[in-house]
């Protein structure tokens, strides 16, 4: 099997994370951990530091052959948190992909788009993941060929590639212009659609409710595990469902060893047809810079995934009690669910939580530094208490989608 893709340093501020992966090298590690191929040929770009890391891994894995295109500086991805668009260093526009080309030819090829080079692959079975929310490149534009091509894209990439916004129009583009054998459009928390060339009806691939959510690299895992199963003879539908389950295990554990988790898989599936329209009430103190920053970050995160949010900070602001309390309570009355920032045990926030519980509204409480004793009332009233930012956001989305 051939894997073409990037090898990048990934650094996350919250939760703390620093490792060398990138789409290509993460896929290689997954394939090595889960078996299925005697030899893996990995084509990537690398600076001196990344090359040393890859050389070390080659010595540890005798079934791995690494083919390196040398570059001056490999990209680093810096995340404030996993749901924030990363800062890429150096900036992507410093790379000229016309000066570096990675070429590979074989029977089974998993190809990811790269920031620092163009790719040309020729294979019998090819899985292509463009891996760029800003400037995705269609497979046909790479001068690559495939007897059977599967393209895996998220919705944002699909819209940029096609210039279309309707799913039917997007599907037609990939089958008519890209000559795909199959197409998977990932819809984030809503799961994915699988289209096959001989079937007009999409197959809905569910997401799964996990205990924790670590989304960095989840798309890489989905494409890699799909490719592993399809290349080994599984159907497109079976491969996509297994890929979704594998992604759930990875998001829950950050572990690329998936077999044990798949053998004892218990996560519930969740099919979400549309973005929830009910309002969220964002409760939290906003008296200091750090408090305002966090409230604003939560607000921006919800807005970025299309959710409706009422925030006292954004929608009412500071003021006397007579000016703000009625407006805040009105916002609470009109909201379906509450996201509460509990650290600091702000009296106003705790009042809002109690008010919501009396109205039998669901509360998701994000807290990191308070002890169990301080959270006893929240726990006893069935609030969802989360200490991880990303997990808290996802669990609110899932709760809202169930209503």
C-alpha cells in the first residue's frame, strides 16, 4: 500500500499536546498499528528535523519504506484548542507547490493533499482526501489517474471545489467531472454521506456519542481506516461505517490502536438531519480579560457551527441590575439549553444555572479548577459536567440535536 501525505508538527495550547503527525504520517501509524499490509510505502516532504524523526521510525518498523522530498522548513500547526482554526507556521503562501512534486504509482494508494508540494499518483484503487479548507485541489487537477477513485471531503472543501452549495449538485460534479467511483462528504457532527456511482440514494454514516472528543487528526483517521478496509475487499458502505467507528474510538482515546475498541464498541450512533435551531444560553462571568476571552471563544465556536446563541455579554452587556436582569432572564426563557462556565463560582452564573434547572432545561457545565464538593448541586441535578472544552461543546451540540 502507498500513502502520500504531509508530516507536520502539531501543537495544541489547551489541552496541551505536541507531536509529529500530519495527515500522512498519522495514517501510516494507524496502518502499522492495525496491520493488514505487508509493506507500506510512504511519500512525504520533510525538513531536517522531520527527516530524523522519520528515519528513526523506519528503523523501528521494517515494513515501512519512507520516500522523502526534502524541504527547508516543514509546516507546524498551532491550535489554541482543537475547535479553533490552527495557525500554520510558516504561512501556507510561502510554499510554491509548482517547484516540488511527489509522484507515486501502485495498486492501492491513499493520497492526502499537501501544503508544500503537488502530487501525481497513478493507481488502481485510490482514496483521495484534499485536506485543505482554504484551497482544496480536485483530483483531476493533479494530473493523477485512478481506475477506481474515492474522494473524501468535508462539506466546506466540497463547496469550494465545486462552487456549489446543494448536496445534489456537489455529488453530480464529483461523478461527472471527477469520474469518482464513490464520494464521501463529511458533515462534521452530523456524520457523513456516502454516494456510490451506481446508486442515486446516499447512505447516511452516523457519528457516535463518545465520552471524550479529540478532533485533531480525526479526518485523517477516517480516510485511513476507510482505505484500509476498502483496499482489503470490504464494500464502500462497510468501509465507511467502520471508518466512522474507528474515528469515534480515536476521538475518545487519541489512540491509533483501534482493534480492541472496535471489538468492544458500545458508543451509540447519532444521526442528525439538520443543524439544531433552538437557542443556547451562554452563562459565565465577564469581569476580567480572561473571563471575557473565554466567553467570547465559546460564543464564536457555537456561531462557527451555525448555532443560535444568547450571550449576556454580547447581547446585553454591563449595566445596573434594573437594566440587565430582565433581559438576561428573557434570554434564558427563550433558550432550550444552557452552556455554563463554572470556574470561579460566579453568583450570577450559578443563579442562571439554578433558574434553568427549575425550568427543566438541560445544562452543560464547563469547569476545570473547581472540586467535587463545589459541583455537588450540579451533579445532583443531572447537569452534564465536563472539564474538557471541546468535549463540552460537542456534548451540548448532541443534546441540542436530540431535542
